[in-house]
C-alpha cells in the first residue's frame, strides 16, 4: 500500500481528490492538511511515499515547502497540484525537488496518473503542460520561457509589487544581484517597467489569488 498526504486548504478539493485516489486499491490517503505547519507535522509523522501539494496555501507559497518537506522525509516524492500553469511556477517547483506537476484545469484522473508515474520514478507533467512544451519546441515560443529559474523567481516577486530590497530578502541574495536579474529578465521580456511585469503576470494567471 502506498501512503499519500494531501495538502490543500480547500476541504472540498481535498475530499474530491481523496475519493478519487482511494478508488485505487493500492493507494491510501493517510493525512489531509490545510496549511504548511500541518503538512510538515504530517509528513514528519507518516514519512509517506507521496505528497500531493497545492502551491497556494494560506500561510504562504508552497514552493519553499517542497524543499522543507523533502528535508523532513527524504524518501517522499512530491506531486504539485496548482491552478498556476505558467512556466516559472512549473520550472521552479521541479527545481526545488517536485517530481510532478498537475494543473487543476485538467481531468481529475490525471492526478492518479501523475502519482503512479512518479511512483515509478518518472517526472510527470499534466497533459496541458506537455502540450504547451510541445508547442514551444515547434517554434511558437513565449518569451517567458527564456527566463532562467532565478529570473523567473525575481519576475514573480517584482510583478507582485515587491521592491528590489524585499526581493533580495525573500530570495536570500544581494540587492545588486536582484538588479542584474531584473535588467536581464526585462530585456528578455521587452518590458520597460514593473507595471508591464505585473500586466504580463496577470495575463498569464501567475499572480497569487487575493483571499
């Protein structure tokens, strides 16, 4: 039996995924969590085979939580569930150690497919993300894909309205480094101001949902 911890702050979403997962005879949801603190406690207690993690949690982004959970239980594999389908989120989640990424816009059955693929040691992306990557490889490139992982992080924080000093503190890098990344990413995106970064992020659904 493969143990799974579900992390999502919406009880209805958790219940729906739990019912779907437990239709599988060899999968068991051992804990459900609504925030990062509960998640760390549950993963430390159960050391599950798998974690299904929503990135939008009430106490902060789920991206840093990926690394934290892996430090608590190194043998656990993480599949991200998210409404965010932008490449900066996907790339950053995978960079931080997630083994899969499933958007909430696809059929629920893709979560089970993703969990099974990750259990077999694969890196899984939901069908919409795979299609987008295929389109990019065929020549229809979004300039956002030209950003490095770090530039993607800086872009998201600047688009959210953080000042360079705050971005530096958030990422644990120097303020001068932030300015270097800012100049590079704005050149790649053809943006002339933080307002344009906000517009780009908003159009792509990359900004946190106001609760």
